[in-house]
């Protein structure tokens, strides 16, 4: 009962937060009251205070200038304007405004690879990811931004969550592969039932072997076999993806999903 | 508890995770699901090569589940006389396939093709996130019937 209350409470606070804070696209018409109260530096009369964007303006015609209007869903890398100082940049200001260093709201056009300054490809150096992740969290973690305004703290919390999500997605091979496909507009259809008999027979036998394995030695053996297969299919994916053989890539992802699941089962048993 | 574990081992079902629901979990499984999980009906296999057996093997790409559903058909009447299943997956997937084997028994093949995943889901009160498990069971039934029919064509043609 308590738990339900807490859940409801957290959902309602979340919702009110979302509605009371402008999303990245609406920073152009920020609420003067909010910034006025918290940030005396805000100059309301400067160029930053722009008239509301005209809804009819199509995204594709947006010029890349500081005063560009942004319609509701800014999913292109159009310019963004800092809610605090009005500094505008051509590049979507991720996390911090280059000018006044205030934390920006989450911009959905920034993808996970950009956050870590990595190329949009499958191969990844795990070490660099970890280091950058820690750097970002040092700047963004909600516990470390006491001295900032409530608004910025909220932005920090959102950005921090996004960075964590990004790190999680990019660290694991399978999720990274699926994310890459998604970025290229090739959503891996998870709903469709798999009927490939060879694949399924193999998986059935694998899962049966795991179920019947008695000791950890046997399990470890199976695990190393599965890891090898994963590596093999991971490489196949990289290859297929590079050559834009997307159907093949999807197939590789499917196999990887199954092998990963098998690994999970082994780990559970061990 | 020990008895149940050994019973489960005998059925080859230890790959399933131990009961995930415990007192105090916000959302718990429906009692029908728990029933099928604790007392699975019709677990096992038929001989794949038996001409009266149809085997449906399906998988769910999202969660890496595998489901095998087999039917034994009376050649004269075209009725399904027995069914077995073997599923590696979550509780909902196991329950769905268990329900499927129960429902196909004693029915004609054409009739079981009309079994809808929504009916299975309703029977088990599956939450939206688990609806694909019932879909998988429906697909398994269809695959089993298809396999049997194809085998018949082959034996008749040969």
C-alpha cells in the first residue's frame, strides 16, 4: 500500500516537473518569470527572448543561424539557444552552454555517440567510454549541483539519466548494435516470431544442455563456447553493418540475442 | 521445496529462473500463471519422426525465448489426441504454452487454428508487456499443425 502511494507520488512529481519545465525546443519561448526569479543575469530584453515559433514553419528549411526558429519537434541538429544567457550555437549545445556554463535541458537530437565523442560505428574502445562517463557524472550528478538553481538541478538530473542510459546502451555489444541500427532507421522488429528451424533447434539444444549440465565445469565449458559464438556473430554484424547488408545485420543481432540469453541462464545457474 | 526442485529437474525445467514473485512485489503473476508454472501440464516430447506428430518450433526475438509445441494427431479423424510442450523462457511463456497444449487436446486441427493469443492472454491475465508470450503460443500451435500437414503430404506423395 505504501509502495503504491510512493509510486503515485513519484509519478505525479515527475509529471509536474516535465510539464513545468520547457523542453529543448521550447527554450526559445522561455518563461520569463522562472528565470527572473532564479537568475538575475537574465536579460529579458536581449535577442534571446524570441517570439514563439510559427507552427507552420517546416523544419527542413531552417537556416543554421542563431535566430533560427525551431518548431515543436527539434529532431534535426538545428541551432539551440541557451535559456540563461541567450547564447546561440550552431551545434546543439549538449549539457552546457558554451558561454555561461549553465546546464541545458535534454536535447533529443543528440545521440549517445555524440555524448561520448565517439564515432558512430560498432567497434568501441571500452576504456574511453568509462572515463568519459565518469567525467560527465562529475559535472552532472544531481548530488553535485547544489549551488545551481532548481531548474538547472532538474536539467542535471535528466542529463545525468541520459548519460547513464547512453553508457549502458553503448557498453554492451548487443544494445550497441541495436542502437546503431536504430540510428540508421532500421528498427529491429522484435515482435515478429522467429521460425528459422536451424536457429531454433540449435538454441533448443543449447538451452537443454544448460539445463542438464550438472557441474560448474560443464557450465563454464558451455559458456566459453557461447562466448565464442557471440564474438563470431558480433564480427559478422560489424561486417554486415559496414557493408550495409542490413538484413544480414538483423539476423546477426537475432542470434546474438539468443546467445546472450543463454549466457544469462548459465550465469544464473553458476 | 526440495521435492519440487527434483521434480523440476526430472522434467528438464531447471533452466527456468526460480520463482520470481515474492510477497510484497508490486505486480504479481495471476494465479493461473502460477498454477501452470508450479504444475505444468504436458511437459515433454514426442518423437519428431513419428508421422502422427506435428512439431511447432518458434522463438521470440525480443527475449530470446524458445517454444516447442508438439501435437499427436489421429490420422483417421484428424483430431489432436495428445500434446506436449517444452519452453525455455519466462513464466508467462511457459504458462502460455502449457495452456495451449491443454486447449488443443481433443480438438480438430482446423479448430485449433482459430485459437487466438488474446484468449490465452485473457485466461492468464497477462499484462501488456507479456502479450507476445501468448502470441508465441498461438504461433506454435499453427506451426505444429503446419508441420503435421506437410509431413502428411510428403508421406502421401512418396
